[in-house]
């Protein structure tokens, strides 16, 4: 059984019941191409029985790392995300999460909430943050491009095209 699969049989039989939930769990492959969660995620939630199902309300805490999109320095930061999501026996696709028997699986909630809050293009905001230098490509004098940026060799085939 996954650490994020929670038995809620006690809540399902008692309308209005509440239970605090505090746990840590590591999730594999949690992140984006530019930022990733690197430590176990901490969940500080309250599970509450409501007429439609169970509401999971509280905060998720995680630490992410990545590279500055400008200078390529390593970055790391803490992330706290507030959540308030409904679990119900017949979930609405994209709006609520399922109650499976007498269990909640919090993994998809954690993935959805944290990945949406990761930065799309992390920056370090340091005063000395400057674009990383790319290796220079020598341009011949016959190319008449010595004052332009070096050409990317992957685009070389396009220079042979004749447009009318």
C-alpha cells in the first residue's frame, strides 16, 4: 500500500467527522524539464467528511531544484501550496478525485498541486545574473556575416534553399 493511500472508513461512517493528517512521502519523477521536487513531500492536511464525500484541505510542502534559465546556475527553493479538494465516490473528471472503496489516494492531488506551482523558467534574481556564454563559432570573412551572431550548424541546410 502506498504511503499516500489513506483509509477513511471511519470518516465515511460519521458525517461531519474530521481527522488531521501529517505525513511525508517521496514521489518518483515529480517535476518538469526545468524544475524537480528533490525531497519527500510533507502533507499537513485535515480530512473532513462532507455530504458529497471527503474534503482534503491544508498545505503541501516540498523543496525543488533546477537551473536558472538565464545564467544556468543551480537553484533550489522551498515550495508551499494550499489545497482544498473534494474526493467523492463518483468523481467529475478533472474537477474531483475518486474515493476508491474506503480509501483516498492522495498521490494525484500532490502531483497536480505541486507541478502546477513549479516555475516555468526559474531565475536566480542575483545582481550578477547574466546569460551563460555559448561557445563561439568562427565565421569566415567571405560569409559577410562577421558582425552577426554565429550561425547554428543545425540550420545550415536552410542556407542552400533558393526562395523565389
